């Protein structure tokens, strides 16, 4: 899994201090010897309340009519350089390793940093170097953790309802890998209701490293991605058509089987990752693909409900309840198998995904 750290700096204030000689600065709030990690949350207050409540109470917190899906940033502030002035720049190193043997390096002129799209449950180390002419001032190493609560909702400017399907624990004691499989609303509408911005495109391609976009819409479709250099696949699904060969409410109903098959064949190819799939608002067709994928990966049904209903925090133009998931589960239960995962495998084979591809998907996305 590629552990590229994605985040955005917001410049908010310049510090004025006096530069005299090389020295190390410490912040009284922590010491290098400390082994405790400060816990940061990425979920807003409303999102956290929902995730700590029963999933069917979603409408106490969000009903799909406004943009509430964005994560909170991890805000890093420090006053360790307050006694120096004329700082030319600050260089921030952020790493999973205490020795910074591998790290992401960013330059800024501010000491207020908003970090977005970090991995949940991960430990981070950072230090800051102030450059003052020929002098350098290095802060003490600081540490923090991101709270290990799914979903890992994502900030991509101009796109609503964006989140990682990674981070969920499975029933067989594995975990879905983070940073590989994303779901979202569309990257652009003809109405310009939503349209990925230049900043969002940088996040999408250069920070999240998304290589493949799967578009499930039947209309308003490009021949290429809205983001230059991203592979684009169009597998159209109609939300009024049936998803299950043996569970159709209408005789001779049109179906989405070929597109669903092609989506999962794309998931079987490890060269397509990191991958993002979406429809118009990232809720119905996208929700069905996410439901099927998470069941295939053996994620708990309760977590699947939470993930599906979390779309109500996006600007999806109408609220969604739990009834689609209940319908999908009823349809899956018509297949043979001892578990929902087994039944999902039988369903996928029924629409043309073979055993090797099913195993490849599981191997690609769990560890």
C-alpha cells in the first residue's frame, strides 16, 4: 500500500521573531522522551455524534441537503520560534518514523498548518526547521495519532461525499487497506453544482495518488477524467435497473449486471490502484458498489450501514435511509453460502466475476 500522506496547508498568520544564533527550541507541552501520542480527531462534532450513536439515527445529524461531509483538519500550532524574527521559511518534516528516515517535507511561512487526509489509527512524528539567513533553528520532535474511527472522510476541494473505504476491520481479523479504494460524488456536473477545483485536482492526483476513476453515471459523462493523467473507465449503471439476477421486482427488468461485473474486474487489477468510483452524488449506485465490495471483504454489516448512511453528510440533495441496504441483504440471502461474504462471492460469480478475480480483489484490499 502506498502510504503517501495527503494534506493541505492553510496559511493564516506570520510570526515575527529575532534571529541570532543556531539553537534548538523546545515546546513545554511535550518532550522527545515522551511515548504518549496526542490523539487528533478528523470527524466534525456532528459526524462524531452520529458515529457514536445508532446508525439508524442519522437524520438527527444530517439529511443530505448541505455540505457536511468534509473532515476536520489536524491543526498544528507551536510557539517555539517566537523569540526569533525575519524567518525566511519554515520546513516541516512529517513522518511515520521517529528517525525521519522517510518523511514528507513541506515549506511554509506560517506556523499554523491544517493537515488533511491523514490515515486513521496511524502514528505521526513531525519537526520544524526555521531558516533565518544562514542560521537554522530546529524544533523538538512532536508526535500525534489520528483517532481510529471510520470512515476516513476526505477533503477534495469541489467534490462532496468523498471517503476512503479503507480502515474497516473485517470479521476474519484483517483490515481493509487505507489509501487504495475511494468513493465520492462526481468530479463535475454540467450545472456546475459541484466541480473539482484546481486545488482539488492536486489533492486527487498528487496527494491521494489516484490512478483510476470509475464513472457509474449514464449521462453527463466525459471521455476522460476531469483530472489530467488519471485513467478513466465508464461503466454506466442506472439506479432504476435491477442489480440482482435472481431478485428482480419486475419481469424482464433492465439490468446493470455487465457494468457491475466490469467494476469488479477493474478492482481485481492491482495496477488500477489507488482507485476512486462515483456516480452523480456518490450515494445510490456508488453505495451499491461499496456495499458489495465491503461484504466481499468481510466487513461487519453494522459498519456497512454506517458507511452507507454517512452519505447524508454530503450535499446529495435528498436524504437516504437504511432501506436500500436491507433490500440488498435480502437479495444476497437468496444465494448459497454460510456467510454474507460467501453469498457475495456467489452473486459476483453469477454476474461473471471469476474466482481468481474475487481472490485478487480480497488480496489487493485487505491485510
